[in-house]
C-alpha cells in the first residue's frame, strides 16, 4: 500500500482542497482523552499530528507547553504514545498520523527501536523539531527504509542553498514554518509574504507536498486555502485548556473547532 | 576518543560541532540554523583578526580589569597542613565574576553585526548582571531570562541588572531555575533572531556558544600561567586546579591554557553541585554518571529519566543548579584529562565558613563547592604541591541564603 500521507494529498488534489492538519499532544489531558480527541477530530482533519510531550521544548510557546506539561504530569511515557496511535489506528487505519517531538525522546528510546515501534503502532510520519538538516540525514534515511515519512522543516531564515538541499533530501511532505516564532505566536507576517515563500518551495519541487504551520488559526486559515495543507496546533491546545478550566468536555469543544476550521478551507 | 595537543579544545569539534564525535552539535530548530551559521562565520573570522583581539584585550584590561589577583592563602594553608593553597581571585573582575568575559565578547560581536538587542539567560544572576553591564557599555538593549525561583534567591544581582537598564523576564515554567531560563531565552531567540543577538551564559548550548564562551573565559588561565611563572619561575611540577562546574565556563577557562601539560603535572579537578546531602536530586551529571542526552541544542551527559525528560535539579547554589554540563567537560571527562567530583550543599557551606574564618576572601556558594573538595584533598598532599582554587564569584549575592543558613555573623556587609 502506498504511504497514507501521499495518498491523502493525492485525494485532496482531486478535491482541490488544502489538507487540514491538526496538532494535539499525546496524553493531554489524559491518555484516554487524547485518544478520544483524535477519534473525534479525525472526522474533519486529514492528517493528525500527535505531539510527544517533552519538558524542555525550546521551540514551543505557552499553549503547547501547557498541554505537554499536563500530559507529563499525568505520567505519560513513550510507550503510551505508541499505544494511543495503535488504538486510534485500529479504528481509522488509513488516516495518517505523524508524531512530532524532540530528538532526545527518540535518542533515549534508540532510533531503531523507536522506528520499529512507529511501524508497529501505525505511525506514518515524523517531525523532529530539533534535528535539522544535515544533522538528520542518517535518521531520515532510516525512516525511509521503514516507510516512515521524515518531514523536513523549512523556515523564513533558511538560505537558498539550504532550501534546495533540504527539499532534495525531503520525502513526500515538507513543513514550512510561516514566520520567526515559537508555536502559538500571532501571525506577524502578511499572508502574501508567506505565500511568496511557499511558492518558492513549490517551484523547486512541485511534487513535494508543502504544508504551512505556525500562526494558523480560525482567523487566518482561509487566507491560505490554496496551498497543499495547513497545520493548526496552539489554538487547539488552548481550547483544551479553556475547556478544562470551564469544566467542559474538551473532546466536544475541540471537535467543534476543527469542524469549523475545515469549513473555512472547504 | 582523543584529546589532541597543539589545537585549542574549542576547535577540536568536527564539522557538525561534535567533540569526540558525540558531545555538542547543533540540535536546534531550523529557524536558528542561519543565525548560528552567521555567528560561526563571524567568530571564526574575528578570532584570527589581530585588530579584534587587540580590541578585546583593551576592554579586558581597562574595563574588566586584568589580571585578577593570584594570592596565597597562608592561614588556610597553615590550618590544613598539607599542600600550599592558592586562589585565583576571579571575583576581582568588574562585576564580581568570570561571566564578564563571555558577556563582553558577545556584546562586541553583536555590535559588529549591527544587532541592537542582546538577550541572555542567568541562574545565579551573574551572567545576567554582566550581560546587562556590557550591553550598557556598548549601547545595546538587554533582556535577561531568569527562573522565578532564582529571582527570589539572588536578589542582589537582580537589582544590579535592573539598575543597568535590563529587562529581567521571570520564567515560571518547570523548576523555575536556570534550565528553564535557557529554554525561554532560546525560544525568544527563535522568534526574534533577525534583530536580536543571543548570549548563552556558560559553555553550553549549540556548539558556537560553547566555543565563544570557552574562548572568552580562557583569559583566566592565560593570566594564571603568567602569574605562576612569575611566582615559581615555571609552571609548578605538581599543580592542581580546582574549580566548581555548573555549565562549565569558569572551569574551562581556568584550565584551557594548561591543557597540553601532562595531568601528572597539572591536574584538573571539577567540582559539581551534589545538592542537599539528604536529597536524591543533584546537579552533578558527570559525578553521578548521567546518560548522554540532548539539552539546549547539545549532546551531553544530562540528568534525565528513562524516557528522556530532563530531571529537576537541586542545589543551594543557583549558578551550579543545571541538569546538563558543557560538551567540553564531557570530552575532558571521557578523555580522562579532567577528574570530576561533587560537593553537597552542606559541604559547600562548611567550606565557606572555613575560608572566611581564615582568609580575607569571600567565595560565593559556587566556588565554595570547589574549596570544599580542595580543602579535603590538600590535607593529604605534599607541601610542594600547589593547589589553586578559582574563586570565581563573590558571596555578596548569596547574603540572604548565608544569613538564613549560617546566621548574620558570616555575612560581612559590602
Ligand atoms: C560565581 C559562579 N561560579 C560558577 C558558576 C557556574 O557556571 P560555570 O560552570 O559556567 O562557570 C556561576 C554561574 O552562574 C557563577 O555565578
């Protein structure tokens, strides 16, 4: 079977719609609830990014940190993350799941062992925030061998020369960071500028699917609907926090939000 | 793994910035690749530029005040009755600690690259205080990230930073100490690296920061070597250099110039923070055999659980209260060039009492850790052994802690 990530983008091309990617943190606010959230939002989202909580996340802003610390406090372990994916995949096998996290978690688990468990549980792709190119060359090759999509990140500071090399070494999907920011920052760059950079990436290799993340919310998402895909993370994490604070059900509230997001790009 | 002779240790990393093939590197978000590369190019060029070296040396001399004193601690030597005890009083430097060297160099680099703002982390508050001083001196705006717990326990330095016009930004995440301050500072840099320069307060962080910091603090051992030769006519045949190790900037700088000597002649002893005697927590990853992991962009020995979550540390000294350790020290440990051990909170306090009882010297809690081990070991050493302890900070910043733990009489006013 072809990689579900590739398949998803192909299907959406026919629909002429951008992919909606959501980011939630595994184990937020409990292992069970984060699974429920995945199940429920997968009715609207095309690809699910699942954050592996880490306690020194150098690229994450307040909302995702809050979610991650909450999950860690509840005692989540790496094996629980795999279990959540596995249980989700039992129900929705073809819905792509991408794990996103920091390299130390993979390093401690052992790269090979980590990939073995990714395969076993049904993980389709990996984003490793602090393993940039060219440091990620060996690991991304290992991923490819295991049929796991290693997703390269590109940012506004990426030089032209790097851009070409990174795209060349990337697999099927690329993640463009819209602006200089941690996650959860307000969109501080005009969509026009972001799209110019996006088009530069697409021009180098139109076949690679490029999604845009950082600063994407209900307010901003529609401005980018003519792209391959969009990632919403912090706003969802914030909604979980808000729901918990108001003693409401995060699963329902988050689903509502994701369904709205989907409408904005449909 | 091998330490090479004739090449500065800071330049012994490989292309990707790894010492010994596995310590250090650049585990950073893509956004930081460019500013890090820019800084690498700038630093590699400037460190070979005679004009820049002259400029640095002028500020070191006229503004920081070089050399700091190298003194014999006669009373302590007599009291201990073993090796000769000497101290390099690095707290003589402008601002009161070694952190001034790195801060000055970073501000010089920032000014040359046209940056208007510089940011930095701090634990004990010295790195922040020095950065605020240097920023003021060179006309840069300054933001300091500091754990909320450290802000409480290191008030004198917080006041100094504010007086110098720096924004002190409290960090409430995690353990609210240095580790969280560094993380938050890096996050700020991710979001503002186009306009802002970052200074990492110790020999930690992505490889370039390790190198710049080690290069800067090496001033300490350059001075010491001259002072030793003036005093003894040569580098002594039995020399032991004791230094506390948090991130490792003061110890690295204290040793660098002696790296190529046989360790039988010049031994390096790094003292980490063992934490409260009764606590399982510590800040001594080298002493207690922590596993290699990634923290703040670099591979290093670091306190962590099986999953890879960084563990909380505990130490009476905010400056040593860090779960990781410089890749340079990991390298020196594994090549067996340096020896590492730890002193507990209680041992450091006791050493502080001993030193202040016998000498007109008032080491802060960080160097008190080094004094503790040096005092213990010096007893058993021959009279012709020269023990030198780097007194790299002054205890004024610790007055609240010392008062609480030891009573008022141990805290002379300043
Ligand atoms: C006086 C003093 N000594 C030592 C340290 C520890 O840092 P390092 O190991 O980088 O010298 C600090 C850090 O704040 C300090 O203030």
